[in-house]
C-alpha cells in the first residue's frame, strides 16, 4: 500500500465551512431529533429488505444452486467493511448528506463533494421513481387504473408523509418493515416442514476447493450483494437522530446483521424445500414457495410486496431530500434548500424538489436505463467513502465515536473497486 499512503500524505487537512456562522450555515430552525436507535434499525432494515430478497432469491439460485445461502453470506461479508466505514464516519460527522460531508472533510474539493452528493441524491431519486413504477405492477393485480393516476397518488401521498414529520415517516416505515419481516417468517414457516435434511447437509458443506466449484457461488454472491444495499441511507438522517454516537453504528451494523440472518434462513428453506428447477430464475420466488408449500394464497405475498415497495419509495425520498438539504449547507447546491420548516421541522423545500423530480421521472420516462446506473454509482460512492476514511485515519483526527482498524476501509475500498470493475467489464 505504499503508493496509496503516498497519495494520502499529499492531501492537506481540511475542515469545511469555516467561513460560515455555524456548522449548518445560516439555518434558522434545526431538524427535530426524534429518531431512536430502535426506530433507526427498522428504518435501515426497510431500505435493505423488500425487492431484494423477494425477487433475487430465484436469480441467485440460478447461479449458485444449493449454495445460494452461502452466496448471501458472502455478499454480507463483502458489504460489511463498507458498513463499518459508514458507522465510523457517521459518528465523526453526524450530518445530513453524510457521504458529501465525508469526502468534503477528507479532500476539501467542492467538485468531489458535489459529484458524490449528486450521485447519492440521483440514486435515491431514480430508485424512488423506479419503485413507484414498480408498484403499478402489483396494484394492477387487484384493480387496473390509469398509470399516471396510481403513480401520482403513491408519490404525492408518500411525499406528504415525508414532509409532515420525520417521526411519523420513520414510524410508518417501521410498521411496514415489521410486516415485511412477518412475510419472510411466513415463507420460512410454511416451508420448514418440507425441508430435505439431506439437502441441508449438502448446503452447509463448502464447495470443493477449486475454481469451477466456486464460480457459481461467486456469481451468485455478486448478485446478492445488491440485496444488502441500503444501510448507507441511515447516515442521512443523522441530524434527526438522538444519541448519534451509539444509535448510528447500532443501526448501520444491526440492520445489516439482521438482514443477513433473515436472508440466510429464507434461502436455506427455499433451496431445501423447493425443486431447484422451479426455484432457479423464478421472478417471484417467495410467492412460489407459499403456493407450493402451503394452502395460503400467493396474494398474501403480493400484498406484502406492495407494502415493501411503498416503504422503499418513502425511505428513498426521505434520504434524497436530506442529501439535497445537507448539500445546501455545504454550498454545493443553492442555499435556498438549506431551510427547515418551523412547523414540521423537516427540510420542506428539499422534499418538495425531490418529490417533484420523482413524480416527473416516474410518470413521464422509461427509467430502466437510469435504474441500471444506480448499482454502479453506489459502488463509486462506496469506494469514495472508504478512501475518505483512510485519509481521515491517516491524519489521526480525534473522534468521540467508535474507531475501527485501518484494514476496514482498505478492505471496503478493494471490494468496492473489484465489484465496480466486474459490473463494468463482465
């Protein structure tokens, strides 16, 4: 790592916004700190769970076969270093637009700060728009209405909730997340009696120590990695969280850990109770398991999936609004958005902007191509965050929060760059 250390040594120490009257610029009203550690864990789980596990199980099974649970475990291990990096940085700088703040503190280059912040906001906005369009497919199972009407109702309704109050929004997200977890536990419960113990033993045995045996596992893990993305959104509600030094690391690492356990249980039951020829590549594997393993109607999982979609859209809009709001205090976007409404104690102007863009994209454009960029941009952001933590650690700047070994951001940087290269060239 001598070249990397040499580069880090050339980056001067930097502290942002020293010319402003306070750390948040000329803001009159501050955000309301209403979120507890428990609510924050469920907020994080709400971003991680949902479409990932409800859809990806079949796709990963097509690659990894009986070793699908192992593929999800490996994906969690790959995501872990970056999660630890976020946990440390979030307590060093508990701010909205967390990623933009981190690179701003590390590098002091507005072009880098702006680029990372815009990437994060873009990912959130496009994800919310894509999710809103995805809701239409579930809704049409029950009743068909004009697409613009359904999409507008969903986006504006969730936008109004996000604008009304952070506590109300996070409580709503927590309730929906609990329903999502119940849905996964229903899947596990209905399939557990049909588990083949012989397959379980095969699944818990590592593949042979050769490249051919592990190729499918690695391919499945690459796909499963995206089912764990979402823990990073937690940092963008830091200014609305109580006791940030404890709550943020608990929520980031706790939500990732709980998701990993749930994913392992669900995929273990899936591969041990279902014929692989049915499971592999299936677009709705959870509904298939309910249909095959119980007398319950698959519509139960359709309803839960609809709620998961709504939850995902809400959380992405909350996150994107906080990024725009935080970037305004960094003077990267107009200061007009560095404003907290005194009645709702939420970033109302930033929320209105985000909701408007989400609605425009969701109603007017085919966003499949844009949505394909979100994973690549997320890996770029992850690489930048890990590099920023390396720079800050090298300077030895004090922090009152947790401090993890330097190998954490190194591992996070290497895994992010490796996955990024794979997504671009494979």
